[in-house]
């Protein structure tokens, strides 16, 4: 029977990466998706920008919206300080099954909690169910029309504090126009655009970093 793209990505990790070595997992996925078949990982070029923001924020609590195969999950978690935690939400159960195995291969299960479900349902449960106060960093990489409603929901649920950083993928391609307009015009956010390219291509894309001002 036919394999799926996520299954083939997992295969590339298991064949080419070293167990317990997160950077080798990231490298194996990038090599596979650049040379064999494109996939919607944040990728190596935008990934370097992601790394610099994670290192600068040095977060104790991270929320990722949109796990896919776990590429950015592993990339972020590999840079976290010892007792830091990353919660990642994935709606698609087939993606979640693969991501759990990629995370395990990287040896990062202790830092990462993958939760399956819709962000709109799970965000209001963060405090009670997952013992979260606020998030130091949020990486938005799920349905592009959910970036704005979920940001407003995080504010309403008291999950953002003065200085919380939102980092949004794909603000140009596929694009998140309403979100971009909101964070760039709202007095409660200080936004900055990092110009880059759509993963593994020459098409323009970028990351928007927005600091919540409280
Ligand atoms: O759709 C994307 N991501 C969301 C996937 C589903 C999320 C499900 N989910 C998880 C939690 N809550 C809901 C995405 C798409 C592209 C792209 C770009 C160009 C193109 F021609 C085709 C595709 C590039 C990305 O970098 C992306 O992130
Ligand atoms: Mg993306």
C-alpha cells in the first residue's frame, strides 16, 4: 500500500539521523525535503531565524500551533534550557502519529507534550489541563486563517504576559493578511518582519515576530 509523505519523512529520519541527536534529525528532514520531495516544514532558511528568536527569548514555556511532522518542534526543543517545556498542538491525527516518532527519535519526549485537537478548543484548557500560567514564546504554524482568532483567544485566556513573543510562519506565502494587519496596527504589539523564502524554494516568505506589550 502507498506510503504517505509524513511516513516517508519519518523513514528518512530513521535511515539518516542518529537517535538522540536532534540536529541530525533536523538535517535529515531538510536534506530529504530539499532533494526528494517538498514538505511544509519551516525549513533550514527560516529555521535559522527561528533559532535566533528562540535563543534570544530563552523561553521556559513554549506553545507551538501546528506540529506537522515535528521538524520545528524538535528544532525549538533542542535549544531550550533544562526544565523548559514545549506544548505543541496538532489537529491531524496522521501527522501526530508521525511527529511523536520523530520527537522520540530525537530523544526530546521529556521536553515536548504533543496534544491532538483543535487549537480553538485546546487553548481555553491550557491553564487547567496543562498547568500553564503564560507562554514566553508562541510559534504559529497551523491553519493560516486561525492565526488571528487564536491570538485573540490566547489574550482572552490570559496566556500572554508583557513581553510574550509570537513568531508566525508563512505571513507572505500562503499568507496571513488579517493577522499581519492586526499585529502591525495594534498598540498592544511591537512587530518586526524577517524576510526569507518559502521552505526549500526561491518564493518569498517570512516570519513576523510580535512582542505582546500587555
Ligand atoms: O498549511 C500550512 N500549515 C498548516 C498545516 C495544517 C495545520 C493543521 N493544524 C494543526 C493545528 N491546528 C490545525 C502550510 C502551508 C504551506 C504551503 C505553502 C505553499 C504551498 F504552495 C502549499 C503549502 C507552507 C507552510 O509552511 C505551512 O505551514
Ligand atoms: Mg509553515
